[in-house]
């Protein structure tokens, strides 16, 4: 019996790829690519938008704001001044010679009439001796002329002396008497000068300067150098200030003044306006005024620099702003304010008084306005600003962090 061999089964042929499947695969790849491109463009635009927002946020200027300074119904201003003794005497020599001695140095307290120094004046002593001799000679000549006149008067009745001769004797007697009076006046003048060899204090006070020493050559007069001594009454002090014309009507005699000096920071001394020049200096536009300060304690020094402050009455509430807050441009004078939305509003203002570091505003502001103390250049109405010291909102904080 013959066996029959069965051939192995042939595997099935792979399925042919249809055209529809190719279209589906290509479309899917294209869709995926488009999605990737769209997502990339979208993320780039979002990043650019966030960067632009962050840049704009960082470009917002940070400003310091403050409310105007109101002084109630008063405004104040200060002026520089120089303190001087209420009475101050520069003492010069009336006679020439050499300084024999001095008894009071700088800082010494003296009374009126106290001896300060003594001058040795040999030339003056010789002039006095000469004047005494001239007076004695003139008196002798006058006595002789008087006796001659009396004898002539006795001889007139007998006719021994003519009337012409008697008149000559009378004239000579009068002339000799005039010479006596002249010699006596010259001697009295020298006697008065002799008293000036003793230099004395003219009033109670302090010796604030001594510019001589023993043996120094002394020249009479005040045109030959510094004074020998300076005596100042420092129980009261004077301060002269130049007040601008606009303030003069408000500063009357008796107005109180506040005095401050560098050596006593934070302290004020009281003074009173005692005199006014009642005239304006054409060169400076100011009026010179005198302030008197009580210095019984001796704390203030003559010659010291001082700031003199005045309180001026004002009919309305005075609004003062820093001078740095003013903006000058072609449209006029403005002050930058910040509203509740942190937006800038430029307000036109007018100035009432210039007080130096501060300016008193006449119109354009209210006490409730928030002003920018130092506005940056180019600031305009509607610009957004960030107030220094204020916390940022959530949006700003997130943008800054990113």
C-alpha cells in the first residue's frame, strides 16, 4: 500500500495597502503638525504679551507723595541775621604814647568807669608844661598892661597923658587879657587830654577784644588800625535782618521773633521787633529791621550767626508745598497730584509767597490733594504711577515675580 505525501499549506498573502489608508495617515500627520505649530505660536504670543506687560509694569515710575503742609491761619518764614551787643564800643586812644599797663583782658566783666589800660604820654606832659609857662607869661604881661592903663587914667586930669595914648593903653590891656584867656584854654584842653591817658570802660559789659600790649606804640585817633579794646553790653543783643518788601506790612513794631543758633540745635530764643527803617533799599528790595533779644543768661554770643523766624498772620488756611514739587513748562506753573487710581493729574497753581524750601500756594490746590514731591521729567495727566511705600496688587506682584 503506497503512502501519499501531503504538501505543506501555503501562508496567506499580506493585505494590500489601500489608497484610503494612505490619505488617513497623511491627514493625521498634517493635523498633528498644524496643532504643534499653533501651540508654538500661541505660547510665543502669550510669552511676548507677558513680557510686554512686565516691561510696561516696570516702566511705571515710583513717586513719593504727601499732602500739602497747612499752617492753620499762620505762615512762617526765616531770615539770616547777625547778633550784636545792644551797646558796643570800640575804644581808641585820644593821646599818643606807649601803653604803660592794661588791667582787663578778653572775657572780663567790667563796670562803667573801670580802668582798662594806662598810656605813658611824655610828649603830652611836655606840652602841658609849655602851656603852663605860656599862661604865666601871658598873665604877667596882662597885669603890667593893666597897671599901665590905670596910671594913664590917673594922669588924664593933669593933662600929662593924651587921650590917644590912653586909648592905646586900653587896647593893649584888652589884647593882653585875650592872650591870657587863649593860653588858659590851651592849658585846659591839654588837661582834658591828660585824662585820656587812663582808658576806662564806657558802660557795664564784657571786654570782647584787646588789640594791644605793654610797650606798644599808641597813636591817637581811629584811622590807624584796630581799636585798643572793644566793650559790649551782652545782657541784651541786637539782630538786624533784611525783610523782603512783601512781608513788611505784616511785621510791625512789637512782633515776636524766634531766634535759633547753630550751637543750640532744637532750641529757640525769643526776640521782639523794636525798630524798622521804614524804607526799602532799592538795590535789594528789603527793609532793615532791628530785633532785640534778652540775653540775661549769657548763652548767646555777640557776633554769632542766627536764623530769625517770624509768624505771619494769614486770612485763609496756608497751603505749603515743597519747592521741588513745582513743574514749569510752556503752559505755566503746575503741581502733579495723584488720584485714587494712581493716575497723575496736573493742576495749575499760583504762588502767594516763596518761603525758600517751601512755597505757599495761593490757588489751585486743596489740603486733601496728594502731591508728588519730586515729579520725574515728562510726567503728563493720566500717566500711571506707583506710590512709594504702597503694597502692590496681586496682578503686579505676579507679573513682577515672573
